C-alpha cells in the first residue's frame, strides 16, 4: 500500500513571489513562475550559494501552483536528517513537486536510486518538478551516475547573490511589505554590520517589525543601535 501523503501543504506566508526581490535574478523567477503555472519547462534545476533565496523560491512555486487548486509538495532535505525515501511514493501524481537541497543525497547512497525512480515516474506522468542545490548537477557529489544524468535533463538556472545596491532595495521592499520603512541611511548601517545572508536580513526585519510596533518609532540609525545593542 502506498504511503499516505500529507497533501495539506502548509505555505510559509512570507515566502511568496511578491515577497522575493529578484534583483539580477529576474529571468530565473520568470521561468519558475511559468513552471508553477504549468507552462514552460516541466523540470527546472536551480542552483546557487547559500543565501540566494532558493528555499524561498521553491516555497513560492508551490504556493502559486496551489492557488490554482492543484496539489503540490515541498520536500526539504537536511544534512543528517534525510527522510525515509518512501515519502516519494505517489508524489508523481501531484501537479508540482519541489525538492530543496538535493545535494544532501550524497549522505545516504541507497536513497539515490529511489529519487532516480521518482524522477522517471514524474516525467512519465507529465507533472512538474523543481529542484535546488548548492552547485551544478555535474558538480554534485552523487555517486549514482544515472541520477546525475537525470538532474541534467532539465533547464538549469543559477541564482546570483544580490549586489549591495540590490540588498538595500530588498531590505526596503521587504520592510515595506511588513508595514514599516527603512531609510537609506539605516539600510547602509545594516549592510555594514551584517553578513550578506538573506535569512539573516529577514530575521533582523522580524526583530525590527516588533520593535517599531512596541516603541512606535521609525527605523533610524540611533534606533538600530539601541534595539540591536550596537
């Protein structure tokens, strides 16, 4: 009997396409939107360094497809916490499946054949698949040659890191959607003291969101120093 699937996929409400600042990644986002609408390429492989928004975009893809009434599934692979491969049973029947961090499959070799078989099944069904990794398919440390070949079948797209100018624009865009504004001076101050990881920036914005509501103050450099103990 096939494993029952948790089809009531829970979206991360703050990880939609509207919340993603594309910067120089507009072409990648365009292809992902087309795939999510069941147009364009049926299989897309996106790759890029940490902090470029791969998880955000896969969540956004599932959200957009689900809005049309179709079933989706987001599967995140984590180092040391790979799910039992039986979770793949039946996923080929869904309109869109997104698999995040496929590079972690190198940790358990016998799982790789299950993913290879799943890719064949979803291709035969004509449904859509989006995969993310930290490198090109040819660069992944995955011993199963057939699986690496399958990963090369789709449209391969690279996500670029945002420039400092785009990071400032992304901070302003995200803050505005959360209901507050960040001045250029405050954004410059943040960039000078934080890493370029988008997840760090979004965590900081959550702190500032609560702080501005509590203090009823605007985000200025003095307010940042006070709130963040800098």
